[in-house]
């Protein structure tokens, strides 16, 4: 009989963990979407996204400093190349940096070879700008294929792209530090303009209430609160205030481990949790047509 996974054990008897992560997408998704020569280009969305490297990311860094927390910053290679001050600034302030594609490529629009090429190109940018290769990866838009997992394993990276648990686990031999859409700012606040959006940005009050409920619930379940924000979205005044109120609650709570994603991954790999929470990338093939009930 299949046994349910046991409760996760955090270091020093802590009841939960919290990660502050920033996906520094800036204008890279827009550049990817406009890669065709015939694409119509405009400044509307581009300038919104460029707000991130100009102002938003620095405000998020100041926020982290104010609360004394270290975060994990996932940066596409193209963003690092266009803004060479970013990676050194993150490291100088004691934060962690991780890979996030090159142009924030959409997985469904990329071949296996294109993914490998983009990964290698991004690694080279990080190596050139920092003198080292990062240890972690987060997939653009949190999509993943078995080939991508194999490449991540080949490089010895941990991953933070999947949502198969609310604490670390292993998939195809890769340590996975999972994400969750319900605590990603883009779900609630992303608004690109140009008539493509399906709804306006949410008011921050109800979102904060939901995030605090999730935080309280995860503490009861020995879970991981993987907060994910974006430079061009949560660097705005209203969302900064939301984050400030959230961090006031988190940093005052007893029993929580506030850590970078890499610290969580390293702890998992070296703890008694390793090997207890294991999954496989067994994507099923096409579903065979079936008939239910009596023939018509």
C-alpha cells in the first residue's frame, strides 16, 4: 500500500521555512515574445518592465535589508547582460543568485537543444560577471520537461520550478525546492496593457490576507512558504507596502527558518529528509479514447 509522505523535519526543530525570492524578469519575456522580425513593437509594456531594473529591484533590495533577510534572485541571462550592475549588487548585499533562462524562454516554444543552448549561454554570462557558476535554477514560467531536469542534474543544480509538494523533495535525482502560484505576485498584479489583459490588478489588501492565511496554514503543516515576486511588479509602492506588512509578520514569528533557496536545498540534501520524499517525471503519453456507458 502506498504510504503518505511524513511531515517534513526542519533544522533545530523549527516548524516551517520562508524564502524571499525575486524573479528579475525585467523586459526579457517581452523580448522573447517579439523575436519574430514581423512583430509589432511598442514602448508600453517595455517601459513597464524596464521600471524593474531602474527602480523596482533596488527598492526590493532595500526592503530586504530593512528586515535583515537574504533572498534568492533568479535572473535571465539577457537581463544580466543588459544590466551588468545587477549580479554584483545582489552578491555584495549577501543575496543568492540563480539561473532563470536566457530570454525567459517559453518552454513549449523551445526545443531541447534550444533549452540547452540558452542554459549554457546564461551560465557563461554569470561566470563572466561574477567569476562563478550559480548552484540553482528556476524555469521561466515554472514549466519543466524531463530533458530540462536531466540538464539540471548534469550540472549539479538544485531546482525551484515545480509545485509537487509544499516542502523540498527530489525528482529525477534533482533537489526540488517547490514554488506555489498562490504566493506569486504575477498572478494577482501583472497587467501588461495593450488590450491583452483579462482582468485588472487586484487590490493588495485581500491578497495580503490570503498570503497570511497561507503562511499560518503552512506553519501548522511544517511547510515552506516560497514567496515569489518580480522586480517590475512588486517594486511599485502599493505592493512594497504589502510586502512590508507580510515581512513584519514573518520576521516576528517564532520557529520559522528564513533562508535562501540554496540554503534550503543544501539542508535537504544533507538531512534525514533526503530520500524520503522522492518523485519521478513520469509524464503519461496520449490518452486513449474510451467509451463509458452504453453505446449510443
